[in-house]
């Protein structure tokens, strides 16, 4: 059974259809990349999947671990194992990082009927994961995303992914705003989280991220449709010929 | 802690949304309804008061009769019939008790339900409690231990009898009898409250707290609190308030006076959770309170921290008169309004002393159809050389139908004074909410998390024991505000 199964998905924003019928299947452990030019519907797809308000599914279905998530609210989808690493992580002034992280982890544990993690052991877990991503103690003490640099925000997203252990992770333009070094750290963090039970959907504009996070499959999204799918070599093709070249071929 | 959590959750299960809305079935002794000189004489004689006290009350009453009700606030208040209120109500059994074992078990159970254990052996956190039920103080804990340190902590009715010279010296020395309509009314009919005296160079060994509970129908609660800290002393005091859920409005008009002498410090915290009325605005407490502190000595400090979540109407401006050289006044406030609640609250910082400093941090959160106003005065007078003030007023709006208003008054009569005022108004953004939801946090928890983050600067000023309770309370007050 695939982890994520998108069937003939159509979706609209403000009454305007943006996605015109997407089909996509991601099997356990696979990493798929969605590439596409600006305005092709990449971010819309990530918001539709994660259930953001205002992003309306108008047709088709989305199955997560075999169950339809169309009727679920955003928080319920998250608790069933769907994770979105934001392109622009949101600042929560005054909200302590530790209490935010713990609230999210505990909500998942509660959902699964497991015991919530206490403060002391949680701090230990967070410190260990943070170390791998080069996140300092000082950063953990600050309010969520407040005063973080672009690179810090992205690392913080990956930290949350590591803590929440989703079965399906969507990475929305995780490479945007990162310099070469930061891109390397973030990619290594993501690679460490590759796991036979975890699938990933990497949304990106550029090929450069995909030379660090090597995908099993690459799909080209254009004007709300997947116009071409292939292996990692498709990303290189885009790099060479641009999206226009792909469009022509299709 | 565990016991407290258990009792709180038990109450939650028992009473539903407003967690403290239950009524205690207890026999009470009441004065006839209405207000006149005979009622005041009745109260005074019930309290066994000396002649001077009665005369003081009568004088206040006669003055009150001539005063107009204030109407300058941004509140719409249904007319109050001052003759349709009971001014004295006491649980029948509490007279002349010598130990907690003699307190009516119903009463003990009530406080237990509220999460306030009065049996000393049950108190783990080391907080001394004075419990005021309707018009009288029913129990004060840890008195012996406090008296060893020289600290007096007792009902004010007792202080009038046992420490008349202290009471006469300080009562109405901060809030004059004729200060305002509600304070004058309080002088005439106040029935109980707490009295604290901290002698020279004594650091009060524990947190002091008073829990106010209105139980009887159509009963007003008029408490009077007086706290005096002598040179170099320190005390931290907390009050909490709850009332049953009733359809009619109930009146609460308290007066609190604080006196800080040279190098003394008073930290006064309030967690106000009176019944706010229902969504349509039916019922709820009218909370008209006068709180003022006098920083009389050099380097004295008074710090007000309030978390206001309850009451149908809140009219309250805890203030500091900064007379001493280099004295410090602080005001930290969180005011949450939801449903049809109205709050008009803020502070007054009156700078008289050289080098006096004040800080005002106010966080207003409005949801539902509520209206939330910050009203504050910063006044730097001629003699207040190099006085400083910093004010920060932030408002957070939840939903489309509520209002937030900021009305600062700034008066500077000394060119060396420095006054800063910052104000912001924001909403919980859909983006912030979605970010939390995407992490699996439910909408209500997300709102509570974001709001508590917004209030953080104020919450950290609360004594540890109460910060957690206050955080939960804010979450509960905003339940159903989104969506």
C-alpha cells in the first residue's frame, strides 16, 4: 500500500481552480520531487494536502496510509502523520520553542494512545536532535521562529520533522533562501530522516536541492497538471533546458 | 500540586464551562436589603466596631449620597439599584471560631472545590490563605508561623479591634474616603477583607493570598484590603476571585490600599475570575474596584500584576503614587474579554519624587462581542526631577465583532521627565493558526498557546504557584472564540 495516494485531485482557491486533476502515488520509503515554475501550483498542492483554510478540494481523493483525509481538519491530518515543512515558517512571538514543540509532539502521542512525554526527557530528546542539525541551545530558548535567520528557520522545520516522525513529509521549497552551507546542513538533516516507513514529497523550483536529497522520482508540475514524470535525471534535464524545454517536449 | 489539579478537574467535570459557577447551600445571616444609615449601623455592630469606625462609615455614606455615578468610562452599564442589594451576608456558623476544625464543612468543601485547600496540612506550596465568603472572612491559614516573623495577616475586621492605631493611621490614607463614587460606597458598607502589616526589615516568609467568593444571591461584596510594609520589608500578596453563575448582576466594589515605606517592596497580584455572565450578556459581576499604592519612602517599590478574565464589567485602575525619591511603580496587566464582557482598565502612575520610575505593560485580548479598553495616566509633577516612564500597550483581537481601545493620558510638568509610550494592535493570523494546526495542535490549544505567548511578559511576573493556573484560565476564557 502506498503512503500517499492522490487521485484525480482538483482544487481551487477563491473559486478559481488551480489544480486540474493530479494523480500521484508515493510508496513507503520513497522520496518524490515535484518541480515546476512559479505559479504552477506547487505550494497550492502542499496547502491542499495539509488542509489549509481557503484551499478547497473540488474533486478526486487523497489517501494517507490507505484512508481518505479529505474530511479531516488540518490538525487531524497532522496527527495522522502528515507533516509540512513550510516555505516561510511562521513567527509565534512569546511562544517558547520548547512548549510549542512539546505540545505538538504530545498531540501526536495522545492520538496514538501513547503516554505523553514529560518535560525533562523531552528536553533531552530535543537537545540530541538539535545537535545533529547544528541548532544551538540559545535558539531553542527563543520564541518560535522569532529572530531566526532564514537558514535557522529551515533547520527548525527539519527539527520538528525529526521530533514528529511523520509517515508523510512534504518539504515546500525548503531550499529557498538558503546559502550553500545551510543547504548542505538542511539536506543532511533530511537524509538522516529517510526511512523505509517514511515517504517524502520535495517541492522545489531548482535542481540544486535534488543533488543533495536524491529523489526516487521526479514530477514536473505545470499549470496545475503533472506533465512529465521520470527518475532523477529528469531534474538534470530541467536544469539544462529549463521548464520551457519540458513544456515543448510534452 | 497533584491534589489541586485533581480538585480543579473535579470541579470542571461538575460545573461545565464557567468552572466556578456552583452555589454552596449554606445557611446565612443577612441584613435586610437596601442601603441606609441603619444598615451601616447594623454592619458596624455585627463587626463589633468601635465608635470611630462607625462615624467614619457614616461620614462616607453621607458623602456618597451627594456623589454622581461616574460615566466617563467606555462602558455601558445597566442602571444599578443600590437598594436592591444585600450589603451584609455571613455564613451562620463562622462566628467566633478558634480553629479550622470549627469551620463549617460545607465551606471547607467549597474552597476545596475551588482548588484552595484551607486545611494547613494539605497546603504544599507554603501559601498563607485568607478566605472571604460573601461578607466575612472564614479562615486565615498559617497565622502562627507568620506572627513568629512579626507579620500580621488577618481579616480587617479583626485588625480594627486588635490593631486600631495601625488601622486609624493608614485606612483611607491612600484612597481618601471621598475619592470616587465606588470607593465612598465601599467605606460605608465594607464588611471584610485582609489586613497585612510587615514590620521593619522583615521579608514575609511566604506568599500571602486572599480568595474572595460571592455566594449569596443579590449580595454585593465590598472588601477592603490594607497592606503596610515598613522600611526595608517585603511582601508578595495574591488575590483570587470567583462567584456562582447567576442571571442577575452582582456588585463588587473593593478598595485596596498599599503603603510602602523606605526601601520596602510590595508585589500585589490578582487573578480575577468572577462570573462573566452568559454569551448574551445576562448576569455576571460588576467589578468596580479602586486599588492604589503609595510609595511613601525613598527607593520603595510597588508592583501590580493582574490577570483579569472574569466579570461582566471591569472598571479598575490599580495605581501608584510615587512620592519617595527613586521609588518604582510597576503595572503588568492581562485583560481578557470574551462574549459580551466589557473591560475598562489600566493604571495611574503619579510621579512626585525625584528619580521615580514607572513601567506599564498592558496586554488586552478581546474576543466575541466584547469591548476592551486600556485607560492609563502617566503624570510627572514639578518636583519629579528626572522621572521616567515606559508604557507598552498591546491589543490582540480574535474574531470580527470585538473592540480594543487605548486611551493614554500623559501629563508632564517637569522638562527633565522621560516618557515612552508604545502601542500595537494585532490579530491572531490565519497563518499562525495554520502553523500550529499543521503540527497537530488543536485550534483551541493553538489560540491558548499564541495568547499566552502574547501575554508572556506579564505572566512571568506572577508568583510561580499561580502562573500555571492563570495560563489555563486564559485558555478557558477564550474557549469557543475561534471558528
